[in-house]
C-alpha cells in the first residue's frame, strides 16, 4: 500500500486485466455466435418449411383431390406420410375458405385454419414464410398457394415447425457454445498468467511503479552529471542525452531534433560508429567539438553478448585542467601545513622539555630565537615577495626543508613585486612547488652531511627570472630533453614523472622558458624565465 492506495502485484494486475479482456471478448463472441446461430437456424427452418410446402402444392394428386367430393380422404394420407418422413410439426392443406383438408390431429380436419396469415397466399398468390400462433402453438410456417390447371388459386399449403422445438435445438447448441467459451476463458487465464510471469521475469522482477520511479531517478541523475553524456542505438542514432552534452551541440536544435538524429550529424568527428562496429571501449581520448577540446570515453552497450548501442561521456579539457591545478595547489598547501605542524610540534616538545627541567631562561631564549627567525622569514617574504600565494608556498617549503634537515636559502637580492595575473600566479606556484620538492627528494636519497637548496627570484627587466639549484646528484645532460616528459623519472618507484611535466606545461602556458644547467654546487640548476606581459598567442583557448 502506497499513500493509502492498494498496489496489486504486477502478475496479479496483468492476470486481472488480461483475464477481464479475455472474458469480455469471449463473452461478446459467445453472445454473437448464439444470436447468429438462432437467427440462422430459424431462417433455415423457414426456408425448409417453404420448400416443403412448395413441393406439396405442386403434387398433381393434391390438385386432383380438390375435385373430389371429399378431398380430405385423398389429401390426409398423402400429406401425413410426407410430414412423418420430413419431421415437420404439421402440414395443413386448406381450401380458399381456409377449411382444413389435412391436419396432424384428424379431429381438426374440416375446421378453419388458425393463425390468420393465409391472405397473401390465397388472395395475393404469394409464397412466403411467416411466424404465427396456430392450434398447436407458436410456429414458423411456409405458405404456398395451390393452383389448378387454369391457373386459379384453389387452396393453400401450410408447413410448420413449432417455435418451442426450435428453441430446444438452439439451447442445445448454445450449451455447447458456452462450454467451449468457458474452456477458452480458462485457457486464456492460463496464458495470461504465463505472459505475466515471463514479462515480470524479463523486467527483473520489478513492479511498474518501481520502473517508473527508476526512470525518474535515472533522469534526475543523468541531468545532475556534470559530464556530457550521449547514448546511441545500433544504427548510431541518439536515444538519450543530458543537458551537459546539450551545451556542445547546436543551440538551435530542439529535443525532437536531437533524439533519433545520427550522432555523426551532431558531433562530426565522433568515433562512436567505430565502437559500435568493433565493440572495443575507448578511454581518455581527445576530441574537438566545435571550439572545445574535450576528453572523451566511449563504451559499447552489450545485451546477451550483442552490441545494442554505445555511450559516450565527455568533458571540456579546460575544466579538467582547472580542477587538476586546484588539486595540485591544495596538495602543496597541505604539504606546507603538514611541514609546519611537524616543525611546531618539535619546537613545542623542546619548550616543554626545558620547562620540565626548570630551564626557564633557556626556554624563553629558545622561544625568542625561534620567533625572531620566523618573523625574519615572514618579514623577508612580505617585503620581497608581494604575491601572498607565492609567499605562502615559499614559507611552507622553508618549514619543510627545516623538518627534513635541508638548508634552504633564498637569495637576499630576491624580489617579486610585479603584479601577477591569475594565470601567472598559478604557474609560479606550480613551478616553485614542484622544482623545490624535486630538489628536496633528490637530497633525501643521498648520504652527505650538508644538503643545500638555493633559490633566487628577480623581476628586474621584462622577465621574471627564477633560479633553483641544489647540491644533489644532478641530472645527466643526455636526459635533459626527456625529464619533462610525462611519466619519465630518474627516481625509482611508481607514480612518478609528473612534477617536471607539470612545470614544463605551466611554463609553456605563460610563454616562458625553462633550462637545465650545471649548478655551482654540483647538483641540478633550473633556470626559468616568465615574461611579465603574456602575449595573446599564449592565452589558453
């Protein structure tokens, strides 16, 4: 029961509906057959009575008998023998006045004929079928006039079958018809149950309201997906799409114009027809849709090992890139905060130990010294590095270096007071974060007493110049062109080879350059130049 309404199970509902349809249709068919049979039987009996009456009226013996003094003595035996052979209820022969010359009950011979339906035969000379109430009861009669040699009407023949007997015959046949109809209804109900059961099985046992609810839920989920989604059938025609996909299509097209239209007409360079043909999935493929470069996934839809369609999902590469940059920035912030947390935890432990040892003076001096160092670093960054995002990443890397035992020096002559665009700011955070982290990791893999990283930033002139150097093992010169490829790394382990690729990409997007040189301290030295003014051609489209 849902909302106070009783919900019948699908099988029961189908059984009731199909059963009612079968009962109504077969009931109407039975009624029609009974009526048709009754009408046909009455009609055939009437024709039979008329034909028999015509045969009697044409008999020469009957015509000559009318010339006798007592016609009934000749006519009664003849007619009665015919009646018995044909199973007619009565065969009555009468003269022009309607006086009987024959009758199944001999005592009624000589009496007037009953029914009042002889006029058309005796006066009009017509042969016809009538239904009237005679001395034996209601009957269907065939009336035929009797002519003499001169063509004059001298009498009438009336052959009849009682209506009661006809009704008994009809009822016998009706019982057979209704019995057959009842059997068909039972068979129909069994077939209805069979159909209901198998339909329920084909829809995985779901009820119609559940299917309706799932359809609505699917529509809501489909429209809430930020990625574009298009589904096609075996012929490559669109059967489903969401509003996110609608943004990549012709805005002048309505829903009716999209559904049923070939996908190649909407997205000319799509490879969905190839997926329909081969049945092979395609992931993370690039596709230009209009002016948008998208990342596309294509998957075939299989049913009983047959390809019945395909689904394609796609999203603007620009959106994916923005999300990736935000995640990278968030990771950098998290690393910086984690380094600061560790550093401050160590310092708090040191202060706690001094206080427990009652070394109050030393604790105060330690706090003052750390505060001075921290303030000195912060003041240096505030004065020299105007952009807070760049200052934040550098402060985090200072704490990170102190935590892992690396000397991180920023040149006293460094300065970055130029107003950065959002794109330059994002690029600078990516460049500094990844290059410094690479230097830290390179130093952690070697065993030496002094680990040193040097950073210099200057914005004098037309370019912003960044120099990052360490005293690590360095990078072989022959690998200079490979280190910026995605997935390439000089370090062991998985999930590496992305940092320098991101750096190279960030540098290219702001129209800069990056060079690998041999440092003064024996390690790697990266020199990055970024124009202060980004040319129009370097804008990301």
